[in-house]
């Protein structure tokens, strides 16, 4: 998803700050929010894995 969003940003010639702000980019807002949720979920899973490794 990240690669698709970045390709769309480059094709549109948008600045990073503008393109990745879902309030300013209604066309891609749903995908931007989904990408953020997936990134947060991955970070949470990594933290759990690290904690589990330390506990073992």
C-alpha cells in the first residue's frame, strides 16, 4: 500500500506533507488512514514480540 500511495504522490507531483495529510487529500484519505492503522498495528505486534522474547 505504501508503494502505491508513493507512486500516486509522485504521479500527481504533490508535496509529501500535502499528499499524506488525509484532510488535504480526499481522493486517497481512506488509504492513507488504512496505511496509518496498519503501521500502528505492526508496531504493536513488534512490541509484543519483543516483550515475549524478553520474558522467555
